[in-house]
C-alpha cells in the first residue's frame, strides 16, 4: 500500500453567485511511496496550489479521494482535522511563518506544545534534529536575527519535530538566495536519505532536480512525470527544463 494515494481527484470552484464553475483539478491520480522525494511543477494556474491544499487537508475535493496510510482524509471530521494535520503532516512554506516574539526553540516546539507533549520529550526531539539542520547554535535567537536560510531551516525543524508521515513543502526555496537554496535542498536530500517522505511544490528547476521524481501539472491534469533513476542532478535539470519547454509550447504529454 502506498503512503499517499490520490484517486481521480477533482476540484471545482463556483462563482459567488453559483455561476459556471472553474475546474482547477481534473481526475488527478498518482501515488507516493514511503521514502519518496517528489516534486510537483506547473505554471501558475495549473492546479499546484489547489492540489497541495487538498493534500494538506486545508481544502476538500469536489470528487475523488485522498488516502494517507490507507485512511480516507475525507472521513476525518472537521473538528479532528487540526490534530490529524499535526500528527501526520509537516508543512514548510515559502514565507517561513515563524513567530517573531518566539525564540527559534519555541517556534520549533510550538506544534508539540499544542499537542500537549512534555518539555523533556520536546527537548529530546529538538536536540536530535537541530544538529542535522544546522540550527544548534541558533536556538536562543529570534527570527528577526536570522538569515533567510536559517529561518527556513528553523521552519523545517518545526515541521519535522512532530515526526510526520509526509513533509509538504510549498515553494520552500522561493524566498532564498542561491546559496541558501542549495543548502536547504541538500538538507532535504539528507532527510530523504534517512527515510523522510517529501512532497514539494516548486517553480524552481534546480529544486525539482534534487527530487527522485517530478510530476508536471497542466490545466489541472497530470501532464507527465520524470523519474530521476540513475540520472545525475545535472541530467535531471536538463530533462525537467526540456519537459517544461514542451509543456508550455502546448504539445500533448503523457503520464
């Protein structure tokens, strides 16, 4: 059984007056195995954000199913969604979403505080995570004292401290310079090598070339997918670039 299964997913948005709907996702189906690192690419309006919001249980589909560890996410009651997300999903966003009044330590602790975990358990998890993410010396600093790369690594620590089944990353390198982006992507590769499942939405060909598989969305549908296999990162970069060129030219693809 796959860790994440997306089956015939549809999402239709209707206008405020109930007029003609906009179909943001059209029969999207794919699976993510435990331990995969998958990138999702597509132009603005292709359905990437809608898909991620549904996978994150922040939005409900109009049709189809999303199963995480075999559990249909549509079956999770509204009042239980916050706990479900906290226990199963880790989130990394482009704009970090850190609280400036909290130290790095307290920002990372936050989801475990909300889950009612003890300080000893929180601290034990943090001490295992911090060195791997390069934030061990930053724990008493505040977000406004950090660089963009340090903020994003802090956000990754906060996402991982709950030990989620899957890490969802939305344009995680979008606000970073090239050096910080490269550092973060190496962190993602290292986490994935240790077994962490990662699903990343990105516009960056460089970011996608670090993944083991890249899915391409166009007009709300899966257009194509590429497996890294034995390709080098440079070869994957070239393949992704070529696929995007063909996709934006309007040619038909294949999944």
